[in-house]
């Protein structure tokens, strides 16, 4: 059967520029944004407590996460210490801190779906300042060839043209707009309006109307028009309000009939809670983070969901835009990435590292799981290191313990690192002028580990004197150790490795 589609499109042809860019640009040339809508969205933030809580939680949490620059070297990414971009983000301009810049950026993204940075540079063309721009003042100028020709910043009727390279545009995805992002407030508009109406009704009930319900006043006695107006005026002055609906009927007597619905009838509190939950869910805030009935376990799970499924994707979006629009101003191939704050399953991580021992070198494990640079001794796998756990070399090591190891044990005893001692207090050791040698520290680490073996969340031991390769070998060995006996093997082999490096102590003075 012939392929009729191949008659219209060749099987192989050179790629061409996007043919739809010109049509999209021409379509949006006269479609200027409704800047008043963005201004109205900022007012919602000021008047809706749930919107304020949601946006504020996200923006402040994002501003706490540091941004790093990673240099790309082949298939590896190495962190750059104090990259110029990091220094610029710490102090974007003389009137703004780095925390405030990210807070404003994320807040504007949540409220309007758009956020803009203006890059102020020097004569070399490198950015030296970053100024956030209010989305309700920014308009995009389409271009048939480059898609975006530039931007216009409008303040009080004055229009300031901006070049496309001078502006970094962060935006959320919008299914019906080619240039502007979609605000979460658009999807939450009905719930927010309902909640604001309920809050206004509640204010009127207990404010202007003094909590008096709506009803009918029936006056059964016949009154003249002047007396009826006087009764109306006195009643409204005492019990009424501008939003009250009160009917007066003439008759022989005066009676009251309640025709309004109270808070209980309307299930007022449940309605407001439903609005709260819907607004928070639209912004990605788990209700368990704010609910008064949440248990500690629920709050912990809610916080983890917030970090993994709400905060982290937003940080990835911002870092990706910084990588494409801001980092090219500096030489070299690099990417921007926020510090990974996602909670990890410790047991699953340990299992993954253990499974990588036979197939990855130490340098690969250091880079992938610990974000550490390569070392000269890390080309082989963990099993090839001198401190590998092996029953044969364990017996040889234990039986052949050197005099240097014994001297280390004596030094540890002098430093009061006995087997039944409590946690080593380094400050007190320093005060006693008892500095630990590498062998002393290894012995302290062993007793520290065995004392805490089996605890659900063991504390880490701070290494100061041990060589880096020995400390890493011990750490890797402890990850693989499944019992205290195997942990003792790790330390015994490490002592043997260190024994020949420790010089004998000086002879005592005569």
C-alpha cells in the first residue's frame, strides 16, 4: 500500500525556521494586555487572607533556598564557588536584597503568572544590577522575526522602551496566550469571590447591623403616615443598617418575624473552610500545613508534599530561565540550579549507594551522591580500597596490630576516651590541650559509632584529623556494614592503614 503522506512531505529534508512565528507575532501585535487585571490581582493579595497566606508561604520558602552555578565539564557538573551571578543575586541593587528579589519574583509569578527582571549593565555589557519590574506595568512587543522585539514599561502614561536582552521574563504556562503567563487567581476566581462575599456579609452582620437578623416588623395598629415614618426612622436608627432589608406592615399590634438565615442555618464556618481548602489546593499548599486538626504526622507529610510537588518545580522553572537568559553574559558553559531541598528516604538512598559499589568508582559515587570533586585515589571501586571488608584481611589486621595502634589507644585513654565514656566533647579536649591524632580520632569515631548503633536517626561524627581518603573509606564501609561486628572490621582495617603513617611519639624528657 503506497504511503500517500510521503507524496506531500519528503522523508528527509532540511529543517527550516519556525513558520508560525510571524503569524503569531502579527496576531498579537494589537492584542495589548489588560494591565488593570494584573493590578486587580495584586489587590486580591491584599484583601484575601487565604491568597495572602498561600502566596506568602511559597514566596518566602523559595527565597530561603540558595542558588548555585554549576560548570559543565563533559558529562560532569562541578559547582563554581562564588560565581559572579551568585554575588549579583546576593545584592541585586542598592535597594534590594537577594531574599527580597526572589520573594518578589515568586510572589508576582503566583499572583499574575508573570515576573520580570531588568538587567542594568556597565560598558562591558555584563549585568551589575537586577531590578524587578511590576507586571501590571509591562507589555511585550511582538516581532515577526525574533518573536519578541522588546518590552514597554509604562508608569503614569510615560512609556519606557526596553530591549529584549535587557529583560528576563519568567512566566507560567498559559494555554490561550502566546506571550503571557496564567495566574493561579484565574482558576481560583470563583472561590475567592465567594469567600470575600462571605467575609463581607459577616462584617455587615456584626458591624453595621449589630448582629440583628433580617425580618418583618408588623404594626397592626392603624397609624398615620407621619407616625409610620417616625417608627421606621427610630427602628432603623436603633437596629437597622444600610444593607438591612426590613418590611413594615400596619395593623392593630406590633410583631416581629425573622425571615433571615443565621450563621448556623447557612453552615457559615464550613463554607469558609471549603473556600479556604479550595484556594490553598489551587496554589499547591497542602491543607495539613495549616489545619488546626492536623496531627504531627499529617503536618510532616504535608510539608514534604509542599516541598516536592509545589516549591521544587517553581524553583526549577526560575533556575531554567536564569540559565538561558542570564548566565550567557559570563564566559563558559554553566547551568543555574537551586540547592536540592527535597526530602530523601535515607534507607532507600543507602540501598542505592550500596548497589552502586560494584559498578561505580569512588569518584563517581562522590560526584553523584555527595556532590564532591574527584580525588587521585578514587578511580577504583569501593571494594578495591584497602579498607574493604574481608574476613581474611580482617584476621590479619587484628592479629598484626602495630605498636603505633597501641600508642594511639594509650593516647585516647589519656584523653579520657574510654569505652564507657559519653559523647566526645571536642571543646573540652581542646581546653585540656589534648589534640587528637588521626588514630585517636579514628578510635573516637569507632566508639561513637558503636554506641549509637541501631538508632533510627544516628548523629554524624565530625572528622577533623583523618586524611580525606581514609575518612571516605570508613564512611563507605559503614554504609555497607550490617552489624556492629562488620563496623569493627571497618575501623580495624582503617587503623592498619593509618598505623604506618603515625610517627612515634617523642621520647620523654630526661
